[in-house]
């Protein structure tokens, strides 16, 4: 890793001491991921189009989406590549949390890749069977949850922190394992459900990543954590570098995914990013805050749950179509209007989540 090499040169010159600072490496990770995205995206998009890895559009969706047929999908590979390269260069892999977050990102990415492969290459519209898809997600989340539960470096491994209340800490013991599985799997699928129109999900991911990066840095900094009265978790500040890498990759991908999209991220992108954000929340003890900063993801998921439950119980639908972004499209909102308004709501929720740092 370049970080190890450059920081090891501090004996030669004090200039290299700058690589010790997380904020500096976070900036480099963001810029690196952004650059990798810009360099790799055109070639990967062309390759996906060449092998006919293109999106199939449902006939029962908004009719304006039919023109998107043939757009390359599985663009999440660009994001995974950019984040991995940035972390290999600027991440500290002596830190155990770096390994955990990368395993979550690439592990969920592999599940999404399998699902996309079956849908596009094997022409199976349902993709990976739900039993296998959710089973693999739960198994990976369970491994992460058990590791974090038994982590000797974390003095709060079984604690649930409630935002706005500095003394509201609940030790839920071994039940933290299934709780962490719920958070990670839920986050992964929430991002997946939101990824239905151009740029919506990746824009919200960028917004959520900025807020999560700030929360992570504060929780890993002893003085800031003490001043803001949040849990100080030794070692997790390193995950700020990952947030920088994910932000850079998200912004770079948005360049190509913005309306009208040149490429879709596919499940390989949405499941991996969602799983990583959920894992980040579990590690940093910001699970409840995740539901706030990712409020749009939560609303999108709830709209699907309510729609299905209502139809099964009453035979009637609550929304014109779920997830809810399609409901607004069918009401007459243009796709760019839905996207920007949801982004604005996401920014408001992110700012509100950051307010939890001070209002305690």
C-alpha cells in the first residue's frame, strides 16, 4: 500500500508525516476514486455494451422508462474498482475495521454481481432466487455481526446508542448480532430499491457518505468525541478514508449515471454500497442515525412494504406504483424533478443527522 510506503519515509523527511493524518488521506482517497472512475468508466461502459450487459425495462413501469432499454447495467463494477484502488493506495490495512468494511463492500458486490449475471446474461428476469439472495446477504452480515460482537478492541460492542441523548446507551448483549444483521441487510436492500431512476440512489449515497464520514471522524477522534459527548471508538477514524473513497467514486459515477443515464449501477453496485453503509453504521454505533441520514432509503423501502401489505390484505394499492419515486412519476412529475427533490430531502435529513452531534 502506498500509504505504508510513504509514511515509512518519515525518517527520511518530515514532509511524509502528513500521510499520518486521516483528513489528508481521506482527501487523497476521494480524488483517487474520482480519477479512477473518470479513467475507467468509458472503457467499462463500452465493454458492458459490447457483451450486451444491458438493462431490461419492465412493461408495467412508467412508460417514459421504455426508452432506457439497452442502457448498459452493472456499472457498479466501476464504483467497486474505484473504491478498492483508492483504499489500496491510502487505506491502512493494519486497521481491522478497514478489512471489515472492504469485505462488506466486495462481499455484497459479489452477491449483486451474481444476481445481475442471472438477469442479464442468463435472461432470467427474477435473477437470483430470493432464498439464495437473502440467505447470502444474511450469512455475510452474520459473520460481520459475530466478529464485531466478539471484537476485543470495541468497549461498546453490544451497546445501542440513541441520538440526541448522551446517556441513552442500551446494552442488548448477544441480541446485537441479529440486530446488526437486520441493519446491514436492510440497508443493502434499501439502496437497491431506491436505484430505480437515473442518478437518484447514487446522489443520495454521496449525501449520506458525507454525513457518515463526519460522524465517523468525530467518533474516532478522542478530543472531538469528548467535546461532543459521543462514544469514542478507538481505531474507527480510519473508516473516514473509506468514506472519502466512496464519495469520490459516487460523484464520478454520478457523472455517467445522471439523467439521461449512460450506465446503471445494477445490483452489483446498489447491494454493495448499501451493505457497506449498513456495516459502517454498525461499526460506528450510528445505526439509528443511519435511518435518519438515509431517510429517503427508509421511505422507499416502507413504500414497497406498505404497498405489498395493502394489496394482499385489501386488494387495493396505496401508491400508484412502488417504490414511491415511481408514484410521483406516474402523478406527472418529470424524472429530473423527482430526483432533485429527493436529493433536497436527503440533504435536509443529512444536516439533521449531523445536528445529533451537538444536541445531546
